[in-house]
C-alpha cells in the first residue's frame, strides 16, 4: 500500500486548476515524507494507471458547492456518489474510473471551493489571495488523516 496525492484540474480554466496549483506547492513536502505526488491535470486515464489496489489516496480538485471560495471540503472516497449522468467536462471522472476498474482504495477527495471557472491561465484574485492559507490547511488535513489512520 502506498499513500498518493493526485492533483487534478485544468490550469487553462482559471480556478479549475487550483488542485494543480496547491499540488505544486506541497510536492516537496509530500516527497520528503515518501508520499507519491501525481499531477494528473485532466488525464484521468493516466491517474487511474498510477493507482494500485490498497493505495490510500488524497485527490485534490476544484469544487463548486455554493460555499465561500477557498473553503475546503473533505469527502471520503467510499462515500462519494456521483449524482448526475456519467459525462463531465472531461468525459469521465477519476472516481468513475476507480469504480469502473474496481480498484480497491481508501482515501479522501479534498475539494477546494472556487470563485469562477473561465478561460484564464491565472487563479481568480480572490482564490490567489487565499492560496497560502489553503495550502497550509491542506497540509494539516493530510497530516491529521495520516495520523488517524496510522499511516
């Protein structure tokens, strides 16, 4: 079993790339603790190919749930139920592929609330101003989850 952090999102779509931006900031922290870091962006097939049965995952991604931009929601992977059709902006989601390939994994989706998704190479100014705090909070979440799961 390995612990892996997978950052997904589209850096060409502004805030949709927040998972990638946070992942870039915590990469060294993770690797110094023997946690594999995977930048998946929108290539869910690549991400799925890096997941082995028994892995413990943290999936960093953008979310639009109506909360305040920068808020973080932590969702156990096993509790995630996709409510909608099987099509997404990218054709299919990483969670869909994990289920399709019957990969037995545990872990969490760490969803970062965004302000807007539009064509842009930059995060919105609001999310950019909160990026340091978001990064620190995600590191604390990962540390706490690993401690609680004796990993």
